[in-house]
């Protein structure tokens, strides 16, 4: 009986740890720009977005963290009603690549912060 209880508790603990790690790493996104498409690779999935047809608007949000400093996030609103966020906190080079691409090709779709 004790061995079964210990096995169940260890399984619950490992599942809880897995969910915490997935929550932490969900913001880690790798972005590849291939022609007109943006391929976003998350830890568990991959999304392909055709930017000229699916991108409705985008904006840059500035975030202050007390101990970490200032980070920027690109918030892309898609025509399907979804939002995608890419932060400079996790991968600065991906953020810079996406920002320069959006700023050069889709400047008219950028919205300003209120």
C-alpha cells in the first residue's frame, strides 16, 4: 500500500513539475521568416502565418521588470481573432529579426499604444 501511494505521489509531483516547466518555456519562440510566411516554433507546436493575408495589426509594448530591466514585446493581432506575442526577453535575435521585417514591410498596419 505504501509503495503504491509513493508511486502516485511521485507521479503527481512530476506532472506538476512538467506543467510548471511548460508554463515557463511557453514564451520561448523561434521565428523563421521564409518569404511572406513567418514560422513560429514553440516547444510543443509549430505555426505558419502568411503575414500579408493574416496580419491585421501589430504593436510594440514596453514592459518594466523590477530586477530584470526593460523588455519589449511585439503583439500581432491576426484576422482570425488571435494574438501572438513575441518577447525580447527570451530571444533577442528573433525579436529583432521580426521587428525589422514588420517595420519594413507592414509599417502601415502598426498601431500606437494608447
